[in-house]
C-alpha cells in the first residue's frame, strides 16, 4: 500500500508507531485535530501494570484490554509492525509505506503479546489454570513483575509454595534499598522463598521433571515457572534506519526537552524508549504524551518553536502492588508499605481511571 489515504482534508498527518500507554494517550487527543495513523503489532491497548492480576484472575482483563477502535474513532489503525523509517515514511512488515508530516515513536519495550484481543484473553486463562493446577511455583526475576506476581499468588493462593530466584543482591533494584527491604520482609511473611544473588539457566529449564537448579547449586522443586525478567527495548527496528545515530548505547532514542529526536524537527519519541533519566512508569508515559500533544498542535498551527512545551523529568515516585490490598510505595517524602499505598494502586490498579481518561465508560 502506497501512502495510506487520509480523510481528504489538509490536516497534517501524524503517524504514531506503538499502541502502548504513550502511543494511545497521544493518539486519542490528536485524532480530531490531525490525520492520525497508529501502527501497532496488536489490535488492542493493554494496561501493562495489570498483567499480573490478570494472570491470577483472568476475568479482570476484560476491562484492561481495549480495542484501539474503541477509543480511536477518528484515526486510521494499521495492525502490523514497523520495520523501517525513511525521511518521510514508515515501512511496515506487511509492505505498507505510510507518509508522515510528523512522526512519533512510542514502541517502548518489545513484548511478545498476541495480535488479537481474544487470543490475549485466552493467554490469561491459560496462565490462571497453570497457577491453579500447581502446588509449587518458581518465579525467575525479582524486579517489579516478579514481585507483583508473587504477591498476587501469595494472597490469592496462600497454600501454594512460591519461590523467587533473583540474580541481583536485592529485590526491586530500580528502587531504593528501603523499598527492597520492605518488599522482602512482606514476601517472607507470606512464606515466599526468596533466593538472591542466583540465577536459573533459562535455556535448560523444563517443567517436565519439576526440578530446577540455580547458579549457586540450589535445587528447587516446582510444578511450573514464570520468567519475569526485563524485556528488551522496542528499538531494534531502528538500528538500520535514518535514526540509527539517534540511539544511545542502551538502545534508547536521544530526545531534547520537547521530546524531539536529536537532530530532527518533525520526529518525536515518548515513553520507555526515550533516554530521559527517570523511572519508566505508565503515568510518566502519559505525561510525555500530554507534552507532545501540545507541541504537535502548536507546530501544526504554525506556532513558534520557542513556544514549545518543555518537559521536566519526574521525581522517583512508584508503587509496586503486593496483592490486592497492600503495596510498597517510594515517594519523594519516603518509602511506605502496607494499605496506604495499596489503597492508591492495588485495589483496581487504576483501571477505571485509565478507561475514563480514554473516554470509555467507567
């Protein structure tokens, strides 16, 4: 497909690559003031911070997986992966060539989630059955994903034996030591075994025999396992593109304080893929989207670049859920664990607020 037809107006075309938090919250307000095209490898938006709850309680995912067409009623959606960029086009895996006036890259991390919403719902059902049918569960990785999954299982299934193996010296290394210590204490109080400074060879693990060996020689018996280690950045497709020199050594796109990619006036990047020095969180990605939405609307109206909104990196505020009622929260004023941070996040994981912000029923 050459170009991709617009709506016949003279509106600027904004192509958004990535339909995660950053991409979705940018495309939504722009769809009525620009010719918006969203390129995403899946047909739906997923609230990534709700994944672990959905694995334990699959019915929860019914409101966390939202078809792009439900909130993007005036945008073009192309369900495919972007594979390249030229000076004025995005190329997709299906052979499309989409022209742009402005481009926003929001590909975040590379998640291997299914293309269809129905298949993703089935995945959560399968994970839930796997947990239900197992008496002992191994979780590889003690970052936020591993800790939250362990918390969900420990609260909903206190009779099950849960073990976390983490190669780092402490859990939740992206947070301060106080948060790590509090999370460890909470997990051990729920009878979760935590093995630090050890790893499991992911290439040799098998659920068939139920035996796992750590790098320290510890044997772990488990009926099933879940790998909860960090996902790679979604920037490999840019390595041979016109933006290859705009990637830093970690694979993040280098942006200025207005989120323009280095050396580019009409290409922006937002969300986890940027080199902004801050914790990568969903609510922060939404702040990126708000800034770029304002800047694009200013530029499309012919406004001066000196009027562009500048972004100030967020302070280290984050909450890691520990089951349905508790959480550990790191705030500028200190680190708190228990029901107070739990009330902020853990009860419904911001689902209704996110749906409302996307213009959907509460």
